[in-house]
C-alpha cells in the first residue's frame, strides 16, 4: 500500500511570480524524492532571461503548448469524433 507521501503531487502554478520559490524545488528533490512536484508558469521564460537561479540537473524542463481541437480529439482517443469533425465543412 502506498503512503500519503507516495500519492502526493505538489503543483505550483505561475511560479515566476515568486522567483525565490525555485529554491523550494531543490528541497523537495533532496529531502522528499517520493513527492512529485510540478511547476508551471505562463511567463516562465522571463525568469530565465533574468539570470535567475535554476536547480540544474535536478529539474526536467518541458514546454507544453496549446493543442488544436483535432489534436485534442486524437490525444483523447476520440477517433470517430475526429473523423466526423474533419468531414464537416467549417
């Protein structure tokens, strides 16, 4: 059976609003490996342009871009809906 820590996800949104919060990421990595941590920010790139401290080697950086409606249908496995959508003239 999983412990509460093994089932915990910490999600920090708009982390660029508090750049010092990046220091917390190192704490989680070094002290609580069993807790998953995700951070996001719509303007996260602004931190990197300001030479902010970034925990290199301990953080995986991924860019997530918006998807179109057809891409969403395909990712959700809604193949029939996607086929109908592509046949309907817009």
